[in-house]
C-alpha cells in the first residue's frame, strides 16, 4: 500500500510538471525522500508508465535524467448514452483528459441509430487517441443489473432506444474491461466522490427528468437491489391506477414518445403563473414518493438533481414535506447530474488496474 501511494504521488508530480522532470525535482515537489522517489521511478519505468527523455546538467556539475509519462501506455474511455446526446471522454493513465466529444441525437431516434452513433463515436475517439484502450465504462439511461451489466428491459420505459447490450454490440479491439451501469448510479457516485455528498455515507439521490428515479447510497455504497431496480421511484403507486410518472404525465406533460415526461412541458408548468395549481400537484406527488422512501431508509441527506429539479417550487415543497412528515428529517440540497464524470472515474480506475498501476482514492 505504501509503494502504491508513493507511486501515485510520483505520477501526479510528473503529470503536473510543464516539462520533463528529474527525480530530485519530484522529491522536492512531493516531499518524498530521494530513495522513495528512486524506487518509484524504477517501478514505473519497469511497467512502462514513464520514460526517460534525455538529461540535464545539475547544479553541482552532475547529470540529471529527465522523466515524463509515456503517452502510449494506454487510456480509459467513458460513454454516457442520454436521450439528447452521446457523450464520450478519454483519459490517460494519470487522469488527464485526452479527448472529449458530444454527438447529439435526433428526437425519436430508434435503438439501432443510438447503437451505431455510440460505435461511431467510440471509433472516432480511438482513432484520435491511438493508444491501447484499457477499460470502458458506459452510462445508460435505463436500469442495469449489476450482476450482468445488462439492461433490465421494462415494458414502460422513458428511453427505450437507449436499452443497449454493449457487451454484445460494441466492437472495440483488445479491450481490457467493460462495465455498464445506470446513469443515476454513476451520477450518485460522482457526487459522493467530489460533489454535494462528499463524505456523506447515507443519502438518497433523486433525479427528475424524462424519467423519475433515485439512487440509494447506504452505509458507504450503492444499494442497487437484487436485479438492479432499487430506487425506481417513478414506478411507485400514486393512485390505484397510476404510478408516479403516469400521474405527472397526465397533467399535460406526457412525452410524445409514450411513457415518460416531456421536460420542456414540465418546465413550463413550473414557470407559467396560471399553472400554479398543476405545479403544486407535481410537487405533492414527488414529495409523497420521496418522503415514503426517506421514512424507509432514514438517510442523512436528499440530493435533488435533473433538468427540472432546479425549480425553487419543487425544492421548497420537498423540504417542507420532509420536515413535516419524516420521523428523522434529512437535509435537502441540489446536486449536479454528471453520469459521465462518475463513469470516467470508474473507467480510469479500471484502466489503472489493468495496467497494474496505482490510482488515487479520489479517482477510484
């Protein structure tokens, strides 16, 4: 463990340096002893992560060997498949971004169009990077069974075109590792590592968009449920004949694609003064679902995220309901929705594992 931490500090110092750097400069930058720096350099040179790129005259007449990260050692790739676009980011093995790309999706895109767009995006990034691909992490706007990395097919889904089986369909040469998860799960992990839930070990992350979902982060880890369906609050009963999503859709916000919500319509509902009664119905429906979930799991915090979560009426109504009805009410705060960041951190961690390299806890 000590060697791994030393190697990580060494790599971070090399990455931050604006030019090739000597062992002595790394020791000065990191505070590590010269023997520790020398040992780390030997390990990383042997693994091919860094390389020697020349020498420089020392202050006392000696010659210092200069080191830099070896660009060809490999990279990681993260892919986020969302209803509006496909987003990709590739990082080298010390965490620096090499390429990022966004391809917008047409409204009403079918599954094969989404799959082919993902494949073209991956192919383009791989051509631009040109180093071995060690790991890929994919975010899908669909429930995923963590035991198999496969989408859980549901009869009612807000983005059926994004239900991809990338283990079968994605063509990538010499791929070291592929992992797939739900977008809300990835966004939750990102918030725990470096966002609004950093250091919080029990919280509920609620997403409000074309679909309504939640992630349960309990006792320091995600609770996905037996088959990957934990936290799917959009399917909670709002009445004997409707679930939460259907009840909100019935207030003039139904997606043209069928099951799911039209985000722009929900936005208008909150912003137009004459829709105040409808807005209150939506707030009450979401609050009832979140309060029920909160009473069951007793979290420290509720994070609210997604395209229409930013509306002050929703947050205020949710806070009021939580305080009024929860036995041990948690804090309520806004959070970002960045599944690509969560997936990218995981891909980077897996890529380093594949290469036998250390990785910092913030990127794990």
